[in-house]
């Protein structure tokens, strides 16, 4: 069988350190070719822009895209005219039409005690954040003058319908739809459209609506309650970092960004470039490795390989693997090797 063609975007900070972990474990389960591209701050330094046309074209022509993380203090200017690494990420999501971001939160038994939350609270949690990724306040008109700034939050009915379908299709029992309908016009449209899609197309899935502020509270007070959490771009961003702490660390949470069926997806950890630990070889590579598993599952329809990889991660953790963020001392390379060992023992 021909090798799957993957574009890799190492990006900045810990990005280059963890992307290697993903390609090493992928090579242990299948046949892949990798085409690396500069992205984010690394691309700004060389090309003056975080995302070149050549990179967009390469991603569109690939079977899937693996991205580590972008950003860092070097490019953290508040000058609106200065290019930002994060613009590359938003531009790529838009260019590839990646409107559906799936962020599974599945705390592993081996890590129950690595979470700052009580074990009895998180036990049995298995939820999925479905985040709208190409609309909302991230993409509305931005205005900046010397003494004034604004960000427009916009959603159309069709944008809400398609992400609502993604959420209902993924649900096993219940969709909790998040909004701020008590304040925002976009929140009222969101609630209306989600309710209609539910009534017309998915009446057998339970639907509940929750305001984002109390949902943030409930996510740590009663996480087992949630099955699928459906949220707009901004609320989904915030709630997923919160939900990461159920797994013990932000370094554990993978994500899949998907567009229309058949188009290449983008797979990246939920966390950022972790500038505070970059260059030391101590980053947790598991969110990146689990993102590679989502590439196998959602991008390449290789379910058996995806499950094998996830199970290898589970067993490595059960065997005691802990990077610094999980309270241990394993390096990035040691963590990767622990997963590779479990894969070869499978
Ligand atoms: P961050 O996610 O980079 O880091 C938050 C904290 O979590 C830090 O203490 C960091 O050390 C820790 N952490 C994150 N990933 C880890 C890992 N794999 N292993 C161990 N520890 C890990 O968030 P931040 O510091 O707010 O942002 C840093 C930069 O990353 C910013 O420029 C931001 O815009 C960017 N960012 C990029 C992405 C992305 O590329 N997808 C996502 C989020 C943030
Ligand atoms: C994420 C990140 C990005 C986002 C940033 C870096 C633009 O936080 O992927 O969660 O807000 O979408
Ligand atoms: Mn985020």
C-alpha cells in the first residue's frame, strides 16, 4: 500500500521537540512520508509571514496535517501591524475549511491521582468537546485605533447547523450545548438553531442547554455528567483547557480539526508552544502522540492502528511513565520510547 502523505508543521517552542515523537510512533504502526514546513514564528523569521501559500497548497494536497504548536514571547508584540504566529494557525484552519474541532477528554485511571481534582470526582469521566473552529469572534471584523479596539462576533445559521450535526452524530447519550444567550445575540441564534437541528434530525439524543459560566463550574464539579459539550469557537477554546485538567495535564489533550468529508484534516495538541519549558527536552509528547492517533482514526480511517497507539499510551502510563507536568521526571525522548516499547509488545 502507498505511504500516506503527511505534512508536518513543527512550529515553535516545544513544537519541534514533540513532533518527532509523533512521527516516530506513526512509523511504528504504518507507512508514512513527511513533508515538514516552517509555520508560525519560525515562518515569520524566514518568510516574514506565519503561513506561506506554498504551505497552504502542501496541506491541501496531503492526506493529513500534523501540527505541534506555534507562538512565543519573541513574536508577542501588541503592534497590530506585526505578524503573529497564531494568525498562521487561524489562516490554515480557515483555508482548509476545518470547522469542526474534536477534543476528547478521557482521564486514564493511571492518572487519576495526577489531576489536582479529587479522584472520586473525575473517575469515569469520558467527554468530547466539539468546538466550532472557523467562525465567531475569532474571525469577525477587527478594528484597532490608538484609543479603541473591537472584535465582532458573528455566526450564520448554516455555520451553527453543521457543527451541531457534528456534535449530535458524535454523541452517545447527550449533547450539552453552551452559549451565553442571556447576553449575546449570537448566543440566542446558537440556542435556536441547535434546538431545531435536534428536533428535526436527532430527536433520540438528549439535548440540554447551559450558560457558559455555570457550565465552566459544572465541568470541574461534576465532569461525569457530560458526554458531548458543543461550544462556539471562543467558549470551546476556554472550556477545553479547563477540561484538560481532568486528565492531569494540558500535555495530555489531543485534537482533530475536520472539514468536509474527504478533505485533509489537521491534528494538533490542545496545548501551546510552552515557552517556559522549550528547548529542555522535557515536554510531555503524549498530547501530540494522541493527536497522531486521531489522524489515524479520523484522517486516514485506520481505526485499528489508532486504537493500538492509544492503548500503548495507556499501558505506558499504567507502567509508571510520568513526564514533569505529571509529577515525574521522564524526558520527551523517554516518554516516546516508553510508548514505542508498548507498541512493540502489543
Ligand atoms: P501553553 O499551552 O503553551 O502552556 C501553558 C502551560 O502548560 C505552561 O506552563 C506549559 O509549560 C504547560 N504545557 C503545555 N503543554 C505542555 C506539554 N506538552 N508538556 C508539559 N507542559 C506543557 O499556553 P501559553 O503559555 O498560554 O501559550 C504559549 C504560546 O502558545 C502562546 O504564544 C499561545 O498563543 C500559543 N498557543 C498555541 C497553540 C497552538 O499552536 N495550537 C495553542 C495554545 C497556545
Ligand atoms: C488552541 C489555541 C489557539 C486558539 C490559538 C493559539 C490561536 O489556543 O488551538 O486552542 O485559540 O484556537
Ligand atoms: Mn486554546
